[in-house]
C-alpha cells in the first residue's frame, strides 16, 4: 500500500520534487473503522512531529479518513493536506455534484463526517461502499476494477453526479483508466493532495500559526515523546 | 486530575455502583490542542479495549474534547459517553440556549467542532475561553473561581443564555458553588455523563453493534496490540 | 393509554420514586395530527400549572409530539422532558444514526419538525409511519407487533441506521421484545424520559429560570385560569 | 388590541372584502411567553374550527408567534396565514436582510424558532426586544414610538439590514410613520397577511388537503368539542 | 412565449392594472442551462434599467431561474419579483412540503440553487425534470399535459408533498386544469408573482434602497450603456 | 486593472505556461454591486465562448464575485476557476477559520452568497468592507495599504481567524507584503486560481461534461451570437 502511494505521488509531482513516503511506526495494516482510525491518527502525528528534522515543504496524509489532520497541522509550519479533503476540493471545482466510491460500507460514515466538517454537504451527493476490503485493492485486477466501475456508474445515475471521488488511497492506480471508462472526471486523493500541496508551496502559504494551529504547547508527556 | 474526576464520579453515582477511574498508559498530562487530543484519543481506545476484561456497564471518557469517542464505541458493547456530549445534552434539556466556559481559547475550536457534529449548533450560543491552563484548575482557589464566574456572567449576558456548561473535567468541583452563585443551571460533564450512563444501563440499552459501531474487524497491527 | 404509560414509568423508575400519571382535563383521546396536538398542548400546560401544588422533582410529557414542552418548562422549576426529545437523545448516544417508527404517516411531519428543532437532523435518518392507529396499539397483539417489526427492519436497512426509536407512548410495552428481535437498541421515550428526569434530579439541575423559561408573567386571562 | 387589528386589516383589504375580526373564547390578554402562546394556540384553532360555519376565503392569525398555525391549516380549506410568516415573506422580497423589532426580549426566542422553521435563517439578521409590554402599544404615543425608532435604527446599523419587520400586531398603526422616518421598508404583519391571503384567493389556491394538512380525523374529545 | 406570459399576467392582475410585457433586446429564445441564463440575466437588467422611464409599480421577471434578480432590484425602486421565488413563497403558505415539476433535467440544479439561496431547503422536497423542451410547452397539447401530470403525481407520492410548483413560465396555461386533475394546490409562478407584486404595492413597500439594493453607483461602462 | 492581474498571474504560473489576459468586450470598469456583476457575467461567458478558438488548458475568472462561473463551465471543457472560490479553498487548507477583506461594504453580500453556495459557511468567519473604491487599489500606495492592514488586523482579532483572503483582484500586488506584516497566511485569489488551475491540468481533470455542465444546447439567439 505504502509503495503504491509512493508511485502515485511521484507520478504527479512536479519535476525536481523530492518525495518521501513514510509509514506510521505503529498501527493497523489497513483502516476500516473508527478504532483503526484513532490509532492511525496517533501514528500520523508522530510522523509529522518527526518530520520537523527534515522540514518538508508540504505534507500529505495518504488515508481517505484524513486521520490526525488537525493535530498534524499544529505540528507543521508547512501546509498539510488530507487526501479526502483534497479530492473533495478538486471534485467541487469541476462538477456541481460528485459521488464517492469507497471500500467498506461501515466506513462511509467516516467520509460523511468529513464531508460535513469540510462544508461539502451539498456538493457530495452520495457515498457508496463497494465492500472490497482495502488490502484487496493492492492488486486491483480486472474483477475488482469492474466492481468499482459498476458502483461508480450507479452512483452517477442515482446521485445525478458529474464526477467520482475514489475513497481510498489504494484505488489510485485505477484512476486514469476509470476516468476514460466513465467519461467523467475521476479524482484520486493522493494525486490531488500532492498537486494542491505544491500549489500552496508556490503561493508561499504555510499552515497558519495563529489560533488553534499554533505549535503545540510545551508539555510533559507520559509513555510517549511529546512535541518538544 | 484523575483523582478529582474519580471524586466527582463517585459523588454522583447511584448507591452500589462500582467506579473505576483509569488513566491512559501514554499521553499528555493535559489536553490543550489538537496534537494532545490525537494522542489522548489513542490512549483512550486502548483503555476501552482493555476494559473488555472486566466488562463495565458503561464507560465515560472524562475529557471535554470527547477524544476517541467513536473508536471507543466500536470497542465496547456497553454505552460510552463523552463528557462534552453529556453536558450538551443535559444543558439542552433545561435551557433554550447555553454557553460553554472552557480553558484555553485555542481549544474552543475543538468544542465548536463537537457542537456542530452532535447537532447543538443552535442550542450552544457561545464558547468562551478563560485562558486558565488546565492544570491550574486542580486547586481551583478563590482567584481562579472568580475568573470563571466573571467569564460565565458575561457569557450569560452576551449570549442570552440560560445555562452554563463547564468545559473541562477539572472544573467539576466548582460546579455546585458556581450554580448557586450564578442562579442558573451549571452542568459538569463528568457528573452528567455518569448519570446518563446509568440511565442507559437502566434502559438496558447498549452501544449498537449494527453498522459503524460494530466490533472492530480482526486485523494485523504493527507495534501495538490491536483489537484481538 | 394512560394506564400503560403509568406501567412503563413505574417499571423503569428508581426504587422509592413516586410516580403520578395524570391525563389532561380536556382534549382528544389520541393525537394524530396538528389540530389534536394544539389542544393537547393546552391540556398539558394546565396540568403542569396545577402540579405546582405538589412540586414534583421532574415532569414527563408522555406524547411523542412533546406538546406544550416550552410552555411547560416556563411553568415548572423542576426539569420537564418530552418523550420524543428523550428518545432522540438516548438513541444518539448509542448509534451514529437512528430511525423512528411511528403511527400515522401524516404525523411524521410533527416528528420531523421536532428532529430539526432539537438538532437531530443528521442523527435521525428516517421517520416511518406504520399507519397503525394510536388506540390499536393499546393491545399490541401479535399482528400489530409483526407489522412494527417489519417496518423497523426495513428502516434499519434503508436508512443504514443502528437503532430504532418508538414514535408513540403506546408502543412502550413492545420495547424490550422488539430489541431482542431486532438485535439493535430500541428506545421507548417514556422510559428514556423517566430515567433522564431522574438523572437531572440527581445532578440537582432544574429548568433555567433565566430567559425565556422564566416563570410566566402575571397576567389577566379570560375564560381560563392563567398562571397566577 | 382586537379593535386596532380590525382597523389595520380593513385599511389594507381590497374593496368589497368582508373582514371579521374575532378573539379567542379563552386565553391571555396578551402573549408574552411560551405559556401564554400554548393557550392562545388552542383558542385560535377553536375559532378556526367554528369558522367553518361561515366559510371565509382566507384566515389570518394576528399574533406574531403564529400560534396554532399548523392546526388551523388542518381545520381550514381556505388559506391560513400567520402574521410573522407573512411579514418575513414580504421583507425577504424587498431586502437581502431584515431585522425584527419586537416587544419583550424573552419572546425573541419564539420569533427565532419561527425564523428557523420557515427557512428565513439567513434573511433575518437579528431579532431585537424593545421591552415595551404588548398592552402599552395600544396607545402608541410619542415616547413609545421614539423607543421603537431607536431600536430599529440600531438594528439596521448592527445587522446591516435593509428592512424592518414589526414583531407585534399592536405595532401596526405605527408602520407607515416609521417607514417614513427610517427610510427603509417597514413591514406590519397584519397588513402583509391580509394582502397575501387575498393574493392566494385570487390565485384560487387553498390549503392543501393532501398529507399533514388534510382535515382532522374524526375522533372523540373529552371536555372540549373536537373537530366533528 | 412572451405572449402566453402576457395572457397569464393579465388574467390574474387586479382590475385597472396596466400590464406591459417586454422581451430582452438580446439573448436565447429559451433558457435551458447556465450559459443561456447568464445572457438572459444581462438582458433582464437592461430592461429594468430602461423601465425607469415609465416607472412601473412592480416588476416581474418571468423566467423560472429568476435571472438577474439582485441586479434588477438594485436598478428599481419598485418591488421586483422572480417567478420561482414567488411560486416557492406561495407553495410554502399552503403545504408543509412541495415538489417542483420543471423542463430539462439539467436545469434542475438552477432551481435547487434558488431553493437553497431563498431558504426553502426543507419546504421543497424534490425538483423533477420532465425533459420537455421549453418551446414545446407553448402549445401544451394533450400528450405534453399528460406527461406533466404523470411526473407531478409521482412527485407527490415520492416526496410526500402537498403541492406542486410549475417550474417554467411556459406551463402557466396548464395550471388550473392540473390543479383540478391532481386535487392539490398547483402554483404557476407568473400568476403568483403578479399577485404578490400587487400585494407589495398595496402595502406601499418598495425595494429597499439601503444596503446592497441601493441604486447602482455611477460608473463608466464600455460597449454598453450603464446605469446612468 | 487587467494589466496588474496579468502581472500577478505570470508571477505565479509554472515555467513555460502561456498566460493570455483578456477583458470583456463590454461592461463596467469595476464591479461594485449586483447590477455591474450581472453585466460582467455576460461579458465573461462571451470571452469563454470565444476562447474555444484557442483551447486553453484552464480558465480563471479574475473578479472576486466569480461572475458567470457556472455559465463559463458549461462553455469550457477545460477547468474554470473563480478567484473567490480558489481563495476560499486555499484558505481553508491552512486555517480553521479565515476572514475576507474586500472593497465596498455593499458588495460584502456578494461574497457572502458565494461563501454559502460553495459550502464555506463555517470556515469563513467574517467579510469586511474597507470602503476603498476598486479603482483606487490600482496604485495601492502607503495609505491604502495601511487601511487594509488595519481592517485585516481587526478581522483576525474579532473573528478569531487564522488567515486573510483578499477580496478583490486589485489587491494582488499587496499580498506578500501584507502576509509579512500580519504574520498569517494571506491569500490572493488570482494567484490561488492560477496554481489550482495548473494542479487540475496536471491531474488531467477537466470540467465534467455530464449533467448541468454539459455543453450548451444549440439554440437560436437574438441580438447576440450564442454558443454555436
């Protein structure tokens, strides 16, 4: 999974961009529920804390639930983008309404919470589970691909949508093929987040350090190295 | 802090109720930002996972940001209540509008996100930071108390509110005194959550195991013991 | 109807609690529309006015439309809970989304207005009429029960809900059986309201007397004894 | 009060229109809180029930809280308009944002609930209490008028509003003078409701009898003559 | 089209009202998309600018997308009403929920944007395209009429609506017949807007000239005569 | 104005990008109200129609009201971005809340409508007019700049915002200096829109041609060359 995300990021990044893909030091092999998400979020902010040592110009959280996004922004002066967030922004720029095609039905609620939180409640017209387990997406063969196409076509029809958002980092490799097949914009969040992070770097705009994204307060931690 | 929460919980629990107050195995000594919150959430779900061994009838997450609430509900058959959530519910039962008096201004946004997520956007008319650090609340002396009263009185006036929600578990001991002083209902989330958890136990209602709160899927974890 | 409500309330109340169940002095035998509701609301606030004589510690309005709730709160220093409100609160504590199973389809709009007013617009995913007349619920025999179960099962499926709220006081007796049958939390508002009223009494929190719930202004009434 | 409403209605009605102004058979002399409102609503639907005998072409509920509006619509085939509702509609047709100037501050919440319920949440930018008791409006002398003008001017400024809605039937007589004084549209709900009721009659559009506004179900009532 | 709008307006206007129906000097013969809409809006405000010469007491924009409404209000002291807006207001006065039956499915989004902007998001329960081209409505023969009736009947059922709004000025002539056929209020926006404009004229209320509807600032225009 | 927009766009575009800056063939010299906006929108879609001849990879509408955005998207296969939209997206990626500093107070409502329409209702915490006429921004001298800084500082304080959006294309040249002065991210929409358009081109994502953004229907136009 980490490898295919790395491939997707390198494929889209501007020439000369250095990409470093890191995995959390602890956590689940895939995120398919709230419990997994909470642990992954902690692993994410730990990586962001450690990234201070090499000062990236932008950070992408490559999981569709955007785990730990606010905490990561506190811990970073550079812009931080979640891939769900980035995909929603991109889709809303090219269609009045879009649909999300994701993995397990039980995780639809995570995407729904993000949609509401980010303000895409009207642009996002439906979130559809394929019930393909995340780890089966890694080798996205013909059958899995056809299943995704079918759910996407139904979503476009039922939701009157004009674009599809792929609701899992593991779907990145299928993006261009699916776009040709469906004839509508198909957005992969990994690629979207990388290009938007580069856009923000070009704009010389970092994460605001005024207000709730100011650096974490220095503080004693137990059993874990904190911010300091 | 853990001790004063324990005192507050025991003071309100029905006769015969066994209260166990546990701290996370890792994490910050206080939660004053998104970064702290993310780590605390992981520590919370770990405790809830381990609580399977002794099957509590109800679980209370005694931090006003309700860290890890959804993950904890996945991991528990018994009802799980956050203290922010419980306080909002209680306040909305006794006043048309309420105001929150909390600690650091920068954490107001965490409460605001919860308010929106839980649907209290109209009932909650204002969230006010006192900028008293969490750990100073432990010995809530006269000066600290007066500062809280002053912020609460201004909030009632400006927000046209009818009740006050205390936005930190550390404020629990001041609750009754403040209610007498202000002449309006003052809600401490720890007490509210304990009584509501008991109400749900009386109703024989547990956390739904259908849909997104179903038990976590069995899954390999790296560097941390997962659900299994 | 009044008798079965009394039974449901006594069954759930804490030991030593005195329960008094009163009917309005005037009004319809059942509430199945806006017109009935308006008259019932007046009968409710009259009872609450008269309850001053015996100072209850909490008041429950045992009709799913919560008729006269705001007026009753003005007229009471003790907490006042509607059973729709209480059921929504309880359901939102144990499931991300819930569905309401109620009586006549034409009264669904009353529940929908309450859902919006109370802020449960996202948590409540559907309101479903069984078109069983209210008074037929009194002897909730096998056939009526099966009809309710069927509507509830469809609601869980279509709405992707995790819990069921029973949308009529007359359904109280079926609650536990239905919960076992459906395998999800089933909430009866009468029981929920009684336990929450007790929770508020334990918290020593009454209806706010500041703002719009302050006692009614002394005032001349024609043809009806007013507040004084 | 009833007399001045009658005057306002006759002044605006089309030539040849018969106006009948009736008071409730029971209830408070003025409505200044939820309790009064609940009783007044019952008195209103009783009058609407009795109006079947003389089949009016339109009905106006001349109290700014629109008490009993839904119940009245069930009980009437002709259109029924509340004066708050009518005033909000009219104001939104001539200004992007409007402010409400009403009587007691404690009743602002009633107007706020209506604003939300009817969908004017963005158009209505503020609701301002003058704390003039309703019955003092009857002889709206110079001092009372100046007080209303002052609150209205502050409201226009603070809310960036373009129009004023008068939040009490008792303010009707001051409407034209205030409009000249303020230089912005000033809407009196009684006049607005009468003209809109006439517009609907011209359109040959009555209250829908499909769905929740269908006539009340025949039903036994206790202590009060029901619908039949 | 312009002729049939003229007929509809004259049929409903009060005796003695002078009706002038004008077409834009440029623009599409029908509006069936955003592109057409933008051009039509410019043609509308040009006509409103020129109408200053003959000072109408009220202006109706007789296209269901309400093109140029805000600009027209800036350019007019008299009230200006769009027919979509007027129809939504009227429908919400006689039914708790209504459905819109319009022409091309692709223009539903224009109506949806208006619904949200005007605050009818809860009252409007569905917008349904018949995919009848606008210009075919002119001779609304039996077949076209039956198609509209069928879509309307399905809409009432699926949306649980109590009234129908006709989503095109070209449907005006079918309004009364459809109302008889469906047995629910059917609203034609042209007629609704004319009666509401007359209501506002009766109320002596014009477009607010304070704030964003104040007359346009004097300003140099290139290639088009501006406001001056 | 057109020249300074051209400079801002070229400064931020990737190496090798060809920038063509065009003005409308007709319309106001500046946009300071709804009336100006409607005419400008028509001029915009005309330019987009004509741009088919040279097939740009992306189109930016460089006016903060995003005039004609939906119409332009219909008329273009390439992505189209408004500068208000782009600025809101960028700001929401680096701060929890942002404030807009714009020109005339009377145009704040235009920005407010966009904020609501695009879903930034919670992220955008305030829109503040400086009442500097648009054309005075062209030579943004010391005094004008100080005025903008002052309004921005007050906005950050009052709105508890973490970033500033510049609400006029004419403010572009001041962006970097203001960012240094204020110490928070300051977003110029022209630069934001250019970088986002490049991001979408990199993603190989164009405007959806399914649904309401499909190419305009072929159609007769009067007095203006239509789409064909």
